[in-house]
């Protein structure tokens, strides 16, 4: 088990936690978890259903408040009390439900809650041309193909929706993008497209935390892999130094 955060130079770490625990009533989600993610790397968290990985991520980004332990972000002790605090600090989260509004356009979803406006005295108007232009630039920066930024999201495929969510996170200037099972409901081609997008984030030195059940996927995409089992963090390995069989053994407890 890799010690955290002393295993890495503090300047290398974008986010970490020490002795983190969380319960819901009498149910313990996870206990005494240590974790760290390096800057500019893709860090994966894997584990069986109920291992506590999604709850851990939600505690790191302020969706849940942990019961005990410490969270550090960007060199400071930073226990976020809600997702807005985490977002203002530079963390964007792509949840499984994507948090998109079907009846809005691609551009409107990309600028949701951070719309560009123009002021005319006491009046404030949406600057739709500016949002459309910047939306196209955001998509182009990540080589994301969309029929049009004026297309309503309800007409898009699952992979295109996922790409919009990721693009919105990066477009907000995030230091860290957290993705919870980003390809769980996608087909083969759409999964490949999202994986290509994650690789482009990596090439641009954007820090990523990837929660996934797909061991082959995390070995393809990740630099570091953390393994949770039954509410405990049981291992941390470099992706290039492990195998699928070893990950299965770590997840199941056979190792």
C-alpha cells in the first residue's frame, strides 16, 4: 500500500486525502482512506460495486461531507462543503447522469450557470452570438465533432452528451476533472471516442480522476491506479507495471 501523501512530493499532488471516513447512519461507506492524484496525470479508482469509490469521490468534491480525516487540494487543506466550492477552486465533476438539460442547445449547456451577458444600463441580456462562438472554439480545442452548437441536446447520442459534459468541465478552466464511470452506458464506438477525449485531456496536462469498472480501460488510460475493497483503499500501482489479472486479484482479495 502506497503511503499518502508522503509517497509523493507535495508539489506533484493536485488532490489527496488522509484517513478519510464516511458513514450513512449505521452503514460505513469507507474507512481511513488515503489517496493522492498527481498533477497532469490520469488517476483511476477501481473496485467492486459497494467498495466505496463513488462515495469517496463525492466526499473529495463536496457532494458529501466526510466524517473524519483530511482533504488537501492544490497544496492546501480544503474540505469542500458543497460542489460549488469545489468548482470555484478548480474541480469539475462529470457525473454518470451528466447533468445536461435536454431542451437546451449544446452552447447553452456548455455555458449553463456561467452565461455570457451584455449590460445596457439596468438591462442584462444573454450574449448568444458570443456563447455560440466560444462553444465552437471549446469543441474544436478538444477535437469534438458536433452537428451544430445550436442542436438541442435531446437529439444527441450518449457519446456526444458525454463529450459535452467533459468539454464543459474543461472549458470552465478546471485544474482537475473527475469522471465517474464516463463510458458505462456507451457502445463500443462511443466508448472509443470518449477514451480519445480523455487522452487529449492528458496530452494537455489536465489532471483527471477516473472511476471505472473496466480494468482494460484504466490500464489503457491511467498513469496511477488505486484499488478499493469493502470500504478500504487496499493498493496503489502504476498502470504500466500491473496486469489485468493482478487488478482482479487486488479487487477480489485474492492477491
